[in-house]
């Protein structure tokens, strides 16, 4: 039990360091581009299917409230339209919309059951935390926010929505 507590404290210390470190030259950015970002390697595309609700976001250029993934993570639907999903690497997906525009989507974190995800991209154009419809867990949303902080996102200013 002490090992888990020490590990959690160490993780929180790292997150805290990321929050007070150099945030880049532009405070309007939602992500510090000088901080490395990674996609989670335990992401499994087949577990990504389902209806998702966005609980917190940085806004950016993608005001997403909910989305649906289907076809073993090959199809994406949101209020703005539909897209196909093509994997670029583990946890890195490329969305191609019907009009031909594309967007890279990085799965920065997911819980083991794929009920909560932290999503963004290296450019910091957007970032959000989503949970499966009806599967909201505050501890997982908090963990997703901490991982996004560690990856350079400035989640302290994010819009938080009700469950």
C-alpha cells in the first residue's frame, strides 16, 4: 500500500512541475508546445467504439460536446459531421471528414476499460476529456486531467461541463 501512495505522490509532483514550468511564449495557447506529448500504448481501437460525452475541454478550434465511434474504431460521428478513422500508430488516429478535411487525434490517456479518455494533439489545437455515456467516474476524469497537464496542457482554464 505504501508503494501505491508513494507512486501517486510522485506522479502528482511531476504533474505539478509541468504546471509551473515554462509554458511557451504564448499564454493563449491551450498547450505548451515545448513539452513532449505521447499517445498511450495500451489503447485498443476495438474498445473505443461507443457513445462518448465530453466533460472538459480547452475549446480551441473544436467545440465538441459528444461523439460516437463505431465499426471497430473506423467510423466517427459528431454534430458537425462524419469521418472515417485511420490508425497512424497506437493511440494516434487520423479523422478524415466527408469534405476531405483531416484532423489528427491523439489518445493521451485511457483507463484500462476504455471508459474515460484524454484526447488532444501535439499542436495543442484542442484537448478534451470524454467518458462513455453513463460511465462517468470523477477519479478517472481527474486522472485524465493530470495526464493532460503532464503533457503540457493548461487544464486549469478548461471549461468543465456537468456529467
